[in-house]
C-alpha cells in the first residue's frame, strides 16, 4: 500500500534514537529549510506522532526549539505552523544590519580567537565542505553548520552585544529557506575559506574585508529569491 503523502514528506518512523527530541528536531529542521514543509503550513503534532511512531513529548520539545530559531510559530488555540517567508523589505534590512555588524565581528575575531576556537571554525568549515547539499537533509545540515560558523565568529569578537544582536536575527534560517539550491553552499564554502585565511593570519583588515565580501555575495545570491 502506498505511503501517505505526509509520511513521504517526513520520512519513515523513528526507531531507537539516542535522543528523540534531537532527531525529531533535525528531521523537521531539514524539511522546513528545504520547504518540504512550506511556509505557513500547519504542523499537526498528532500527525507527527502517528508518522514518527513516538510520543507527544519529544515532538513538543523539538517544536519549541524550532520556534526559538524562528522556523515555526505557535498560535493560541491553533497550534504550530511553519513561519512565513521573509519579505523583500525585511531581507534588505537584515543585510544592512549584517553589513554593520559582521565585518566588525570578523576583524575583532582575527585578533581575539584562540587556537582552540580557530580549530572549531576549521572543523565547521570542513563539515560544510563534506555536506551533500543537493538533498533536503544535507541542505538543512549545511544551513545549521553555516549558522554555527558565523555565530562562533561573532562570539570571538569579544563583544557580547554584537553576538546577541546577530543571534537574534536568525539570519541563516531566513536566508536558506528562500530558495533550495546548491550554489549558495558551494560559493559560501569558497568565501569561508578566504575568511579563515585572514583570521589565521591575525589580520583584522583582511578579515573585515573577507566578511564584507561574503555578506555582499550572499545578498546577491538571495536577493532575487523573494
């Protein structure tokens, strides 16, 4: 008997996961990022319970995390739904703010980063290069790693207010949902490489320039997707 459409979308039932909420989160994150669950679509907890063969608790935990990330919204008496897509005006404002904050964060990170922190950046960069972003799961994984990469640079700026401001933007969640395409990942990997070279050289000016060029290139990639 053919599988229901919802089950095809969300995949087979989960069996013996190490931590249910984490696995549910990863699965739904990938589906939301690739728009297999489209913007504005209702997300039924009862349907997910049946599809995944698990209890309500890990699903609610995962949805709460996704809500904090800006991927889902919870409406009183209605429940959860996928967040609406970012519009052109908000996209422009997001990039304006990124261009003010992220080059500064990169320049500061070039002088503040420790060996251990730089090793974490390299590990995230290597993981992104290994991801097959042509699949929904891979695309979602790349977006998550990309967010961690930029967040770590902001952390290493030494300016907690800058870090908090960038974290609240949920930049990578909004951008990668605009369009499911591998070019955004392959080009970003090249740009990340230049940024890491500047940070490795402890060159604040080069790091600032590399980050500005990366954000501007990202703006060009995504601006026509709204």
